[in-house]
C-alpha cells in the first residue's frame, strides 16, 4: 500500500478573476490580527471584502457566514478551479530599511499521524470555539495555516520559483501594508510529484494557525463517519515557507489589564536584574536590542523601565535540564517572572497582545494597567524547542508578514 501523501495539491477556490480585475480591496489579514475597528474598515472597502465571511459581526450569527459564503458562489463572486494544483507564492516587502522576498507555496497538509507537524505555542479556548463554529457553517478552510520547514540545498521550491518568476503570475495583489504578492498556479504533474515527494519526511513547524489546526483536526474527527460528504477532510490548507533570511520574527508585547504595586515590582526584581529608567520608548528599544541576556521592558503610569538580567547563572540553576528555554524571553517572562518571582495569577482574559511598543502603551493607559515589552524570539531556538515536543506561551512569536486571507481558499465539499 503506497504511503499516504503528507502534502498534496488541491482544487483552489478564489475570487472570480473575470469579474474582479484587482483583489486589493477584497483581501484582509488573518482573523486573529484584525481589531473590531479594522473589521469595519475592511467591510466598508467592498461588499465582497473577505471579512464578510471570515469574521462574524456582533449582531449576526455563524449560519449567516455560511449563507453568505454559498451566496457568493451562486453570484459567481467566488469560483473553484477544475484541476488540482499547488500555488507558488512570492511576497516582496521592506522592513527596517531592508528589502525582503519571502518564498513559499500553498497546498494541503495531512492532519493524521504522529508528529505530522510540530506546534510551538499553547492555544486559547475562545478562538478555538469561534473558529469551530465558522468551519461548521462555512465548511471551508478560509485561510491557510502558516508552516515553516528547515531549508536544505535539495529543496525544489527555489528552482521552481526561479523559472516561474519569468512568467506571468496567476494573481498579483498589494495588501494594506504595501506588501506585494505574486502567486503562480503549479499544475504540472512532474513538478507536483517533485514538490510533494520532498516533504514526506521534512520536519514542519506551525508558525501561525495553531487554533485553526486544532479546530480542523477536531472537525475531521467529529465528521469521520460521514467523510464521504467532504473532500480530503483529513487535510488542511497550509502555506509553507522555508527557514531563511526572509523569514522575520517580530516581538509580541503583553498588556496586563491590572496595575501593579510599582515598589513591590521593582523590589522583587532587583536581586536578578539591572533596572534602568528611560525617557522614551525609542531609548528603551535601543537598549533592549543590545542586551545579550534575558531582558524586557515595563511601562506603567508614564514610567518606562528596562530590566536586564545580571547573571545567567540564575537561569542555569532554574532551567538546568533544557537550555533552549533560557534563550526565549517570552517563556521566561511567563514562567519565571509572572509565576515565580511576581507570583501573579494571570488568567486568559487579563492579557492583551500588541504588535508595537506604542500600541501596548496605549492599551495600558486605556485599561489602567501595565505593559511588558519583549524582544523577538530567534526562529532557530523556537524550532529546536518545538521539535522536542515543547510549547511556548501564547503569542510568543509574530511572524511577519502574515499571509493574507482571501487570495486562495479551499472548500471541504
């Protein structure tokens, strides 16, 4: 019996390209990075913006999402391809005055078996409940989960993209942040076999989409007996990208929706950290980026502090068994500082997450709480820990850029 394909091509669903010349006003970011105010902005861009089927409004129901999704097919807003294919992707963007080209492809990933893919973060109950209701009603993978794999010289993707870059893309999109997307359809059987064959034994890491992966697995298990109603129910839509210099990881800052006793906070941390007060967030960020040992920032009541570990021997004693943890600031912040040093009883509802220092500080003022600013994790450390079967706190990593929702999706029926 032939081995089950770990990844495979699929019949893609996408906007009707004869009806829409540009998709720029139709696409949106993944569901979990869109704020309430941003949702409304996207919806106002077009009656067919992807937000209308990706996220439920407060005053509407989940069945309404499914109804809208099916209606878009009836109105030829969405259409499905007639031949299975992979979709090769190129994202071009700039950050920190540097230019990047992130390469990848979209295909299906098998949900079954042990160590099919390695997660690296813990998940929350609320988003999983939300996404399960969505998949029940829409019966589609609306956004691909983001998968990373170690890059080897033998990987075929680089050669495939090199040839495709000389041809006209299937899709060209510019997202709200100015990131340029080029997507090519790969339907050639030999190339498909070459690409899918390479990934039979390559270790894979979930970068983004932990909640969606768990929800898809649950949906598969709960519908196994009627799997004939669905297509490839044991697979999930995934975007695959190699670990290279174009894969960027940014920090995700924590906002605690409660005030701390500042004197208590500083007194408890003084034995372990050099503590310095800063006049600006720019000064704080400049300081943190230069630190070699575990460091983080703190903000409350217009007070800006940096905290930098005095001696790595503290961590050597605490995490003697697994040295990888000592290199991951978000883990140390949650497991050592929050739980053991400050003894904070933090519940899921107590924490908010922010992409920038200024955004975190703003939320701190709104909720009359405080912020903890982290440094970005190194992807090599994250992969090393994940491949050992270990997990980090939620929102430890922020892979940039996120892959858009809307260009390519997949019906389950």
